[in-house]
C-alpha cells in the first residue's frame, strides 16, 4: 500500500509538471558537437572548468569523482568515493588559496570536500536534507533536494542562507536535479524528463523550459534510468554541454529561444510523458 501511495503521488506530480510545462516558453536546441562519454558513468554532477570536465557519479559502491578530457572522454584523474556514500551533485568553490570541489551525497547527509588539483579528500560538511544537484553563484552554493525548494548555502558551513520555491504559473515544480548557474539564471534538470528549467534565483519562477526531446534516442539508452542529467557551461567560450546518466555521448548544444509568436524557430516533437519514478537505490 505504501508503494502504491508513492506511485500515485509521483503520478500526480508528473501530470502537474506536464500540464504546467505547456504554458512556459519552450526553447529547443541545435547540436553543435558530439563527444564521447563513459556509458558506465551514472552522472550526477557535471562542471566545466579551466579546459576540463569534472564529473561526479552515483550508485553505492560505484560513486566517483573524475576529471575528463572533453574531446576524447578520457578520464585524466579519478577518485573512488567510499562505498557507504551515494555520490550526487558537484560544484567548484575557491576561497583564498583553497581551490576545492564539493560533492554531495544523496541520503548520507554530508558533502565531501576535495582539493581540486589533487583530489585529496579534505573534510565533510553536514546537512539535514537530501542532496541532489549543486551549483554556485559566486556568493553561495545552491542545492536541490528533489523537491521544489532550492537552498542557498554558506560554502564554509553549509548553513542555509535563504531558500526559494520553484514554481511555474503558481504550480510547484519538483524533481529538480542537476544544477548549473548560467547568465544569472539557475538551470535545472527535471528528473525523468527531457527538459531543463531556467529559474530566477530571486523569485524561484520558471522563466522557460528547454525541450531536449530526441537528443539521445531511446534506442541508445541502456536502461530506464539512463535519463538526461548533467549540465556544464564554459563561460570563457560561451559553450553549453549536456549529457545523461549512463549516456555514451556528451553534447555541445546551442539553445534556440521560442519565437515571439509562441512557435518554435526549429521543429521539435513535444516531449512524451515519462513514467512516474519511485525512489530506489538507482536514482
């Protein structure tokens, strides 16, 4: 009965999300380049920094922290995460001489802090909520926990400075997952969909949705869990990268804004409804 109730709750959330998605701006995309990506990587966090990709992967016993070469997908640096942790979102943070990477864990209530150049483990930072996605705006870390709440955290203590509730036309938008801060907006993967929400960090309102339907065909996805998840931005060259959990490819894309008339500037199929997901150890 409990599982059935969870299923029903997720179904209601999925229907609400699909209903609200149709009233927001629906941006589409153009693929500029395709790069190889480790299909064994259960991507949870992705950033681009100083010419390299940094990625955190999940699943207990398989979680990791990586530095990768964009062009070849080759892993240049690798750190196993202890088996007791389920790795999640990732962000870089520099304070004084400390240049660090901060990796969330899902339900273990600690963030893992590493030296960025060596991947040497430095310390943990505790928190009381679930950890899903992580980014930063230059002042605070920004964390998602799968609900409609985004928390702005003090990077030194992980204490909540403030929070926003993400909504689209008055409806809460949940299942917010991997995050990236781009051009003053928060970009958030919506779990189990092919959409990325653009969110105002001041109000929590959804400013638009990027429809990535068809980016990686279902025939190239190894399992139902191989969903879109992973946003990285190269601020120096204004490049936007996306990938997914267990995806064999990473894409550099150009976002095509919705035309003023409400019609897409390029054609794209409307997203199909995804099956509602129940939380398991394969999130």
